[in-house]
C-alpha cells in the first residue's frame, strides 16, 4: 500500500511539474509575459527541484534539468540553461544534505536494530537498570537465568537483592563510580528459589546530557559450567600431582637435546639432586659413562622416528657418586601439529631387584660349588686315604734306618695336610651335624676372642660392643668359634700395619620390606653379629667371590681360601646368612644374622 501511494505521489508531482513548465513556456514564448513567469512558475519549479533532490538525490535533479531543457528547445536560450544549472546545483546541495541525513538516519536505525536483535537473542543476560538498581529492561535469557518465567516477572525488581553477598554490590558501585565501567567481575547471584548462580558481570554507565550516570547497561553470563570445568580441572591436576608425588617411579620429560624439562618429586630421591638443580642439567650428566652411548643410540634411532622404546636398563650416578640401577621406559612427545618436541620417560629404581638377582645368583653358585666340592672332596679323600695306608705299609717293611723313610715322611706330612684341607672342604659342602642347643652369642664371642687373642698382633686394637640383653641362638658353640676365628684371621691379614677390629652384637627385628631386598632373609627376630675392620678393603671384582672355596688373594702358601667359605657354610647351616660390605681403603664389615632362640 505504501509503495503504491509513493508512485501516485511521483505521478501527481510530475503532472504538476509538467503543467508549471507548460505554463512557463506559454507565458514566455506565446504571450511573452516574463514577469508573471518569474513569480508564478519559476518558484514552483525550483521547489520541485528541491523536492526531487530530497527524494531522488542528484540523479532526480539532473533528470528534471534535462526534462526542463527538452521542453524549452524551441525557445532555448541562456536563461533556460542557467535555470537548468540552478536545478542541478539545487539537486546537488539538497541531495547531499538528504544523503547525509538519510545515511545517519539509516545507520541509527541499523544500530538500533542490531542492538534490539542482540538484546533479544543474546545467550547472555542483557539488562538495563537505573542508578538505584531497579531493572528497567532485561531479555528473556536473563529472566530465565534467575528463575523467572519471563522478563515481566523480574522488571522493577532491585538488582541489589539478587546479590548473594551485599559487599559485592558495594564493590560494583565503588568501581563504577571510579571507572565508569565493570569488566568480567565474578559474583554470585541468587535465583528466585534461593539457589546461587555464579555470574560473570560486565556493565557500563550511561550518562545524560550533563555527564552524570543515570543508568547501568551490560551483560551477565552464567559461568556454572565454566566453574565446574575449572574445578574438575583442578581436581584432575590435584589427582595427577598426588599420583606423581606418591608413585615410586620418577617421571621426567626431556627436550630433543636431552635437557630435563620436568622431573617429578621422586627424582630427588632417585638421584639425590634437588629437582630445581635437575631442571638445569642434561640427562647425560647423570647417566653412567658406560651407558651413555647406548641410551643416546636408543633416543636417536627409535624416539626420533616416533617409536616407543621397550624398557631398558642402565645405571645412573647419584649426587654422592654412587651408581643406581634404573629401568627406563620412554615415549615420544608431539606438539598439536604432530612434530616431535621431546621425550617422556618413567625411571624405576631397580637397585634392590638387581641386588636380589645378584644374591640369588650367588646363592645358586654357592650351592653348585658346594655340590661340586663335596663330590670332589669325597673322591679325593678316598684317594688320600689309600695313599696314607700304603705309605704306612712301605715304612713298616723298610725299617727306620732305610734312607727312603725321610722321603716317605715328607710325603706323609703333605698328604695329611691335603687330607685336612679336604676335610674342611667337606665341612663346607656338607656341614656336620652340630649339637644344637640354646647358647648366648655374647658369651661365645667373648670366649672365642680369649682363645685367639694371642694370634692377633698388638698393633690391632680389639673392641667389643655387646648387646645388654642376652642374644640367645640355637646352635653349637664350636660353630660360633669357627665364625669368630676365621673372621678374625681374615681381618688380621687385611691390617698388616695395624688397625681396629670390632665385634658387636645386637638384637634386630626384620620385616617384609627388608626381606624383599635380601634373598636369604625371612621376617623375624635375629641376633646380629657385626665384625668390622679398618683394613685395606676388598675390591668390587673380588667381593662376589670371597665365599668361593680356594679363592684367595693372599700369596701362595699363606692361605687356603677356605676360611670365609666356612663362615658362609656354618651360618647357612644355622638358618642365618652373611652380608658383607667393603670399600677399598675403608675396611670391611661382615654381618652375621642368626635366628634368635626363644628357649
């Protein structure tokens, strides 16, 4: 309907304009009356040009000018041209004013329309309040956010009553007075039913002509899900942190150059270095030198190809310079684009496992050696018995004055010594049945030391630290004497220039955690005999062989290599075990664990 009315308006205006131009032509050229034209027809045509300029802009005025000149072709002169130019100028001026006005008007209309659409369709709460806090306008989203069916239910409610904490409203007003706006303020609001909803509030003050704030306009976003997500993320991080803090393994990440970029707290326990220091180090600073090429090869060939590496074992050097066995599992780390940026590794301390493995191998080896030695000793004993029997027969036949008798005596002495060694070897392989009874370890240590004190040089200080409570064990006194004697002789030979030899007894209780790292140990109460010296110590390569029969580092003829094997065998026979620790130049310590007797 509006479109048709506008067309009719243009048709009527055009007809009136044609009438004015026609009358203008008639009066000027037919009646030759110029004054009447000037007053009666020129002004309407100029007004028409203004109106056309307002409605159609410059194009309409130009069309009017061409139309005017076309109708005046018969009497075309300078006056006609000047009037046409006037129409164009009027059209330009009026059109420009019209376009500027219409542009501002359209922009304002479009802005108002965009704001209206935003206000209505926004997924956030859009609102307007007066300075006192009364809600002037709010969208349906905001009404629903606070538990109301529609905005009519919430209009005119004072927003101050929606704050869960009145201090938050005071903070809002204070910042609004200071800055004139609020951005991303987190605050809890109350719903209609009294439940709380966390809100992210943004607001700006609307000023009047005097520059005073009269209204507040802004948005409120329900951040319930965001809060839940943040809390879930915090909980997840806390669980992850708790896992890292309590897991027995060490989690690390390194860059492609091997620099540590992350180390879990267990890394300090594993390496002895503070985590802060490790983060300034390279992984090859702690890998033992003999394993560095192997580890580097695995990283270069497998990880950089994007492949997981099967678990492998290596030794690291801790802050004290001690070697620690670790099992390492590595996986590549990639950025969102798929490029390799580093490596994640889990390092597990397997030193106890390696020690148990070594103890097991040692136990198996000693059992095998014992079986072999027992079999050989039995056969040799039969051979030596036959040799001694025949020597006795020959000596009886030859008589004492025969020159061969001294030679036979020498052979007999050597055979006797060999038989004694075989006897000791048999004792190691197949210990004799000791008379088992409850005896005091403290008493037996003191008595044994009295017997052997003369064999210990005065340059060696002998110290005893015996437990105050009786250390009762079940065994044979001669077995304890063998242990004390052999360990004392061994310590004496390790201190040729003198030193200190200490015997100490104590009661200990061993639990499952200890027994898990000691192959021969079983949970229970034990009497512990410690024998330590300040001698030359035992090299690592010899430490694993000291209990093997006939193994000795002494010069030929000064030791049989059966003393420590006898200690091992006798202790084992009484249900105990032996532990030894030594460092070259720092002496040696033997620990003899014997089950405590309750009898």
